[in-house]
C-alpha cells in the first residue's frame, strides 16, 4: 500500500485542507450548542439530544487573512477565524480548488516540456512562445490531451480548461491565487448517551480534532464518579466517568488525533468558579499521569493556565471563552495541515479525485423526506468503483490501496476481505444511522410489539422487525444485506445460531447478569480457591474504563471461532458462556460487576464427549494449559486493531483480593504469567507478600512444562 501511495504521488499531489471536527462527551453536556456557538448560531436552551452520529451542519470554513496567504497550499495563514456554516456539499466546495490543482500540475508539465525544447534551441531567445496546448480542452470542451503533451497524465488532469492552464503558466498569477486557500472543518456531533458508545470505532480516526465536552456544573456534585442520585435523571452520566471514557477511547482508537477539552455551562458556576476549575484541572492531570500518551494529545489553555477551555454557550456572542476556543482550533488545524504538520502529508491527486467522485455520488435525495426515487448512492459495487478509478487514471492494482487509504481517513468504509470487498460504503454516517435505528428503537410499533420487547430487554433482533420497521426506509431496505455484513464486521451485531430463528444478537442491548455469575461456583472453596482456577486479564489503569464496550467484542470474536459454540446457556452484556474446544464450558465475566477492572475466564464444567453429547464429568473444573493458551490467542486477535490498548494475563493476587481499605484497582490487580511461570519466587508488588502457587493449578502445570509459551503481555 505504501509503494502504491508513493507511486501515485508521482502523477500529481495535493495537500489536504479538510479535517474532521468531532464533538463528543457526556449526554446533555452541550455538544450541539457548542458547535452552534462556534459558528455564530443562536442558543437553544431546549436543544434536543443528538442520537447516533450527526453531520447535519456540514462544514465550517475558517477564512484566511486577505493578502497573507503563502504559496504551495501552505495553510499556516489561517489564524484568524471568520467561521461560518456552509450549506454546500463538500465536493462542490472542493471542486474548483481541485480543478485548480490539476491545472497547476498540467501547467508545470507543460513548462517543463517547454524548457526542454528551448534548451535545444541554439538561438536561446527569451521571448519564445508558450508551449502548445494542443489536446488540452478549452473551456467547455472535453477533448483529451494529445499524447505528446500528456504522457502519464490522468484523463481528469488533461481535461482541465485551457484558459485556467494558460493563466497558471504565469508564476505571478499562480502565487497570487494561493491567497484564496481556506481550511474546511467537517463537523460531527456524536450522541453522548451510553447506548451509543459501542459505535465510537465507526468514526474515531486519527485525522481529526476532537472536542471532548463536559458540563462544569456537573462537577459540583460530591461524588464525581458515582451513579446518578435521586434528584438526577437516570440517564445522567457522572462527569469524571464520561471524561475518562472519551479521553481513553480517543487515545486507543485515534492516538494521533488532536484533543481539546471544553467545559460548558460556565455561567452556572460563577459563584464557585475557582473551586470547580481546580477540581476539573486536578482530575485531568491525574488522568494524564495514569494513561501515558494522553498528555501528548490534549491541547492546553495557556491563556488561563488550564488543561480545558471553559465556555458559556448561552452568551456566545460576548463570551471570551468561545473566542479563545475558535482561535485555538484555528491554530491547531493550521499547524496540523501545514507542510510538516502531523496531517500535512500530501495526498495523490487522483486518489483525491476519486474521493470527490464518491462524495458527488453520495449527494442527492435519500428518501428521508419522502422524495423518491432516491438520487443519492450509499453503496457502490466494486466493479463500478474500478471503472470510476480508471476514469481518473488509476490502474487496477492501485484501486484497492486507494480504497484502504480513504477508509483509514474515514471517508469511506471498505474491507478487502471475503464477503465484503465487493461493496464500498460511501458514507460512514449511513452505517451509524442504521445502527442508531436499532439502538434507539421505539417502545411500540404496529405488529411488532413483542419483537421490540425482545430487542429492548434481551438484545434479540429479528429479521422481520428490521425489514418491516427499523430499516423500512428506502436507503436501508435496498441494502439490508450489505448493512448486516458491515455491522457484523464492526462487531455491532452477531448472528444468532442456537434458536433456529432468523434473528441476530445486539451485544450492547443484552441485559446485565443479575448478581455475580460465579458467586455460586466460588462458595465453599476457601480464600483464593477459585482464583487459581481462572484466567484474569488486566487492562492497565484507566483504560479499563473501556471494558464495557470491549467485552462484547470478545463475545463476537468467540462466536466466529469454528470449534466454539455460543449457546443460550447465558449470554449477557457483562457475562457469557461458551462451549469451548475439548469439552469445556467456559464462563467469561467482568470483575467487579459495578465498576469492571478485569476480565475473568474459568471452566464451569467439563464434558466426557468434546461434542457435548454425554453428561458432565465435573462441575467447576480448572482450566487446562491448552485452554489458557487458546484464550490468549483469542484476546490478542480481538484487540489486534487497538495497538494502544494493552493487557496483562495471569492470576488475581489472592492476598489483595480480600484486603480491606484498598481501592478496587489495588484489590483487583493481576500477577502476570511471565512472573508466575518464571520458576522464581513470586512476590506481589502491592502487598509485598509471597504468592504461593498451588500444585494442582494450571499455573503449576505450566511452570512444570519445559517449553515456554511466548510472552503473555500484549
């Protein structure tokens, strides 16, 4: 892919001018209001909550200072904001600039050819005529360039209007034209409700600026991390928990992205401003210490000596915080997109041209307003995409690397995998909208009340409910098979195989298990007895806050294994059972249930027959070494796409588990297998006590084996 990228640059390149500006954070924190404040729109105290992912306000344009632009698409001049909402499609805004870039490339090639021919002219006359533009289409013409003047040029380049190319032959005109360059911010407003957290990996990509919104008046509550009190809405999310989740999630899924923390409702804390500012600042600094790498992403508010930007959206027209936030975004985006900036790498011109073609296809009516037929496209077959790529000058071998690049930028959705590569999704928001219709389903629908109840209470999604009600809109119904395949791939839906019905499981809508699923199995075994019969996975510090969204991925990953069967023995959001290879029935769950810190896996039964046709040999049997090793491979595969999310596999310290006066993290810490299997004396680094390995445990068996399994820390 890198080779294809470099070779494509030889046929023209353009520096990007567009970045995503994404608003995330706790529900009802004021994300939409902050976007409106930044773009000079009115404040609505009754602003409705966003559900799913919204890009309804398409673009924010940050204007340049007239006469201070610099050549070669250098964007550092965009330092003073003249923000405005643009009601045009992105490809329409970029079309003129893209044509200009193509014309610049053509002009350079023609000048180079002119210089070469003049060099062979003995007269050396300085007033030689312009090189011939034979074959370059005049305005309104679509004729192709001649072979002599357009070797190795893409068709789209050679169809540029001749008057634009002639103008750009003059260096002074070329430099003067660069003053008009502008930065475009494509805004995304993401729902803050917990049920939508499972969708964050649909849009969290490196190329973007993320505004993490927290409401400052929520920091007045005594317990920043506790559940909602009787006076608060049951959907209320504690401010520290929400802030921690989003910072960790962005760090894991978009480690190169720019993060700006924004505190809203500043007008509601005026009497206790210093107290709240100090509290928020202290928690942010503490989080940065516990999650290495977050500090490098978060932009500080140097003017106020804070790590966040307090704003008052209700009085945005006079609020200095909004003005400072605008300037901050301008500076960060301009630096990031400038030559040498983190997002300033030039893109192949024809890859950008194909992206513009995709965006043009995605424009038009989508059926939401009842206007039919639909003119917008949501999915293109791969065969048509190849034809479109050929039209901008790509060879067939270049198409897939280009699509993978556009996927990584968040422009399209494309997986070069069996069953998926034949479909190219033009807009990730279409997938998000389809999933939001499932997660935010109505309480009752005509003819589907029972099915809706099964979905809301048990996470069971029936095909008939999808087709007749949830996805009955034309834009979904016509591509239901593609939607299901893509949502399977994103781990948002899994097929239900054990009931025989045409249905699916939505992991995020599964109920929580009642009580501790392993409480009965642990009774009567003495202190630490079950610890040595289980495998524990520790996700290191504050990153464990992502466990509620990562745990369903384990369920999905296990369901895809050929020799593993997920049955209706017990499938919950925080606990599930599987019939594992070799006749073991395994239980996966989270500990502690109220605030997960670790994942636990243990065998709850062993069967005589690996095919489970005969009775149970033993209840609550211990794991085998082979099972543990296969589990580690499962965890590695599940987290392979999240390079910043590490874990340690091992055993929970039996001394700290029941210690009094310690935090959850201190009581639920894991002793890594590299220590347990080293053959040396194992000492707990928290309690300082020696950890004795029981001789009948799977750890002792592993220690006794001569062959060493590779490192278990990932």
